[in-house]
């Protein structure tokens, strides 16, 4: 028979683990995304796929296609340096300095670099 103190301890650990699982699923921090997303081996192809999947073209024109709700991203890699581009993809709110329509995407660091490499490839091919 387990002592009630030990049982309470186990319940506490189970509750903490459940809370951790919910947190990682609902609002994954960057270190978790970096650990769990597949490594990026072909940045331009991965960036192209991410731009399509994440719906960037719902607002931006990218590679001549997409909406003009927000800026046309043609030439953006010449206008903004890598640190600023990374900030836009990590935290649009911080990049804009206030509330903004662009959502905060849940992207690993590798995925962010991949999107930037894709945008650079478009800018140099134009
Ligand atoms: C719901 C609309 C929306 C979506 C979806 C969206 N953005 Fe944005 N984005 C904005 C707005 C609004 C701004 C700030 C004003 C502007 O550039 O028009 C912005 C700014 C940016 C900037 C800075 C542009 C500049 O000219 O200074 C970059 C880069 C960018 N977004 C990339 C992306 C990428 C890549 C995606 C997809 C992963 C994406 N955005 C998805 C609305 C959106």
C-alpha cells in the first residue's frame, strides 16, 4: 500500500507532465521547435514549401503571386537585413513595434532561415 504522501507526489508529477505536454503542443517555444522539426537540408525548397503552407500569399505578393493586403515582398531581402527579416518571422509584433495583422508563425530557426533563403533566391533571379 502506497503512503498517501507518496501518492500525492506522483499525482503532482503527472499533473506537471500533462501541463508541459499541453504547453509544448499549444505554444511551442523555439527550443522545442528546433529539437522536433526536421533539419533543413535544402533551404530554398523548404522555404518555398513553407511560404505556400503558411499562407504568406494571403497577404503578400511573393514571386509575383499572392495578395497585396500587405507589402509585395519582391526585393525585400535587399531592403531589410537578415536580423530584421528573422525578427519579422519570429515576432511580427516586435518587428512592427505594436499590434499587426501578420500572425506569429511557429517556425524553427532553420525554417526561418529557409524562408529567407527562398526570398533571397527570388530576389536574385528577378
Ligand atoms: C494576415 C496577413 C499576413 C500574413 C499571412 C503574413 N504577413 Fe507578413 N506582414 C503583414 C503585414 C500587415 C506586414 C507589415 C506591413 C507591410 O509590410 O505591409 C507584414 C510584414 C512582413 C515583412 C516585412 C516587409 C516589409 O516590406 O518591411 C516580411 C518580410 C513579411 N511580412 C514576411 C511574411 C512571410 C514570409 C509570411 C509567411 C510565413 C507572412 N509575412 C505572412 C501581414 C501578413
